[in-house]
């Protein structure tokens, strides 16, 4: 009889591959995991996470395969300007230049009257030799003030009473726990400053005069602190939400750990909230007191800037538990980008409008009409920013049952996966598409930008440098909206696509 015809298996396989519909890698991983999990379960063994989700025997999700957790580069954390910064060389350039920029901002506002022309002429005349010339040497007294402030805020964070708050579960199944005592810490910090002033332990003038030294010292110290965090992430991570992308420079820039701890101290809560944001809250008050002591009266420009910044920062600490669920905490890891930024960049740049209006002699006079107009518009912007955040918080707390602007809210019930006890668990999240959140997906960024403009407006408009923070914040929030959109698209998949159809704009309706 004739021999049966042999079929070339690899050809059949190739043909089948051509005919088979394409499936994204995450779906394949999920399907493979389900198959393995069912097989292991039938054998009486625990289900395990896929191989790509483990490093060194520890559960760890990576974004090498596009997972939303942001553990490694190339995923949710990296595909935008500030987070990925284009290349390792660009990241290195940012790391090497930002310490000097922070000190240059201080020098320009205190010694050059905020003049861009004076800054440019100084560099044209002396080049980079200008930097060591203007770089202040950090005195023993400056270190004492810095150390006392840092230790005081750390003690308040750990020991001041506050409610226990559990933030959103991480992709690796960890639940971050905080002590919510932000408002209490703010009140105690402000009262402590005035007590220290009253008993001549320090003074507004001393802090103003040593501010440049403290910035210069922190700019260097914080670099070593970030190196310490990188080493800790390698040898003694706090939990499974830690990982390396294989590039030491990028690990230093972005960080290794999501929620590092030093004993009872939550590192990111300390750097972001207790050191950085608290410095931004207290510095405008100190600068205002300095201007009052120097001139014998409080200038209306200084009063307006200080009032608006103080209200905004009080709002921040009132809403601090919401911040614990924000991108800064949930997604940005403890590296140079977030930790150095909060330890140095926030006091140097965020508080710079208050430094400028307090440094100008004679101080800017606004008059009653302009003062009231700027104050009203600034407070309105802060209220809209607060109300939009509160609207989403209350909506989620009520599990979508609370009315928004008097109507039943429009929402998307989105599903996503987290790792728990070596098993993938499907969880649900409600995406609000009504109220402020029906205007744009990140609408709350818009009033934040306008608020920063109005508390800088008392500087008037004859000079550009005082508006550095407004420009920086605009770039930062545009970048953050892009990163958050990327992360949410990976996290929620088709649900996020539906949400974007309901709310098509990121920040400014009709424009962006």
C-alpha cells in the first residue's frame, strides 16, 4: 500500500500562527496563569504568580511586560517626559543640574532682585565659575536648624495622635498604613515656630539669612540620602513593592522601593509631607515675619501671597489621606525624582514666590482693589481644587451612591488585578465621569495651576523669574496627566477606554 503522506509540523504550526488572532501579552499571561493555577490547584498545590512577576524569590510585578504597577522601566512609570526623561543621559543631566538650579533661584531672588537679565549677565561674565562663587557654605548653625526641624517633624509623624488610614492595595497585594495627623502636625509646627521666636531660640531673620546655606546643605545631603535608599532597596527592601530596572542611574533617579520604612518612619510620608510640604507651609509665614520686622509693616503683596499659600497648604494637610492615594505616593518610587525633589526642590522652588515678595525692597504695593481681586480669585481656585478632590473621595466612600451636583453620578465600574497570597485577585474601582470629573479626567490640575498663578501675581509682571514655579508646575502636571493616563490604561484596560470616551480631555476641556 502507498505510504501515508507526512505532514511537516512546523509548516502547519506557521500556518496556524498566521490564522490565529493576535492576543496581547497580558492576556496570554493571564490565560497561562489560569491554566497553571488550575493544574496546581488540582494537585493540591498553591497557585503561583507568573515567572515574570518574581525576582529573587520575591513577588514583584514588573512593567517589562506592561503591568500597571510601575516596578520597572518601559511600563506605566516611564513613557513620558519627566518620568522617563528620554534617556539615561538626560536623567543624569537633570540629577547634575537641579542642585545648582535650586541655589541659583535663591541667589537670584535674594541678591539679584529676581532679575533674569542680571542672572544672564552674571553667567556671561563668569561662566560656570559663578556657581562656586555664589554657593553658600553651610554653617554649623544652619545644620543645627535643619537637624532640629527634621527631627521635630519625624517625631510628630510617629508620635502625634492621628487616625489609622489604609491606602489602596498595591499591585503586589500590600496595604500601606499611615497615621493621618497632618493638620495636627501643621498646627504644632506653626505654634512651635512662634514659641521659638518668642524665647529667642531662633528668629525669622536668622532663618531668612541662613536659608541659602540650608538649601545648599540639603541639596548635597539629599543626594547621599537617595544613594542610601537605593542601597537599601537592593539589600533590605521593606516589602515586595521594590525592584531594579537594571540601570543604576535610572534606579537612583526613580527609586527602588515604593513604600520604604526606617523603623516606624514611613520615608515617603516624611520626605513628601512632613519635610517638604511642611517647609512650604511654614516658610511663607517666616518670610512674611522677616519682611514685617525689616520694614515695620506687613506689605499687602506679602500678605496676599502668604495667605493664599497658607490656605492651600492647610487644604493639603486637611486632604492628606487623599494624597496618600495619589500618584506621588502610590506610583512614584522613593528615589531622586520624588525624595530629593521634596527635600530640596519644594522649599527652593515651590516657596520661591513668597521668598521673592519678601526680599524685594521696597516691597510691592498692590492697593486694596488688586489685593482683594487676587485674593478672591486665588481662594476660588483653591476651593475648586479642594472640592474636586473631595467630590471624588465622597463618591468612592459611598461606593458611587452619593449624588454629584444633585444628580445620580455617571460612572464606570472598572476591574483590575492585584497579587495576594501568590494568587491574582480581581478587584473593582469606580471611575467618576460626573461633576468636575466629567469636565476633564484630571480637571483638578487646572485650578491648581491657576492658584499658583494668583499667589505669584503679587510680584506683578515686570519680571519673569518669580513665575518659575507656575511654569514648572504646568509642565509637571501635564506630564503627570500623561503618566496617569498610561498607568490607568494598563491597569483598567477596556474600562479605561470607555472612560476616555465619556471624558475625552485630560485637563483643559476642548484643548488638552
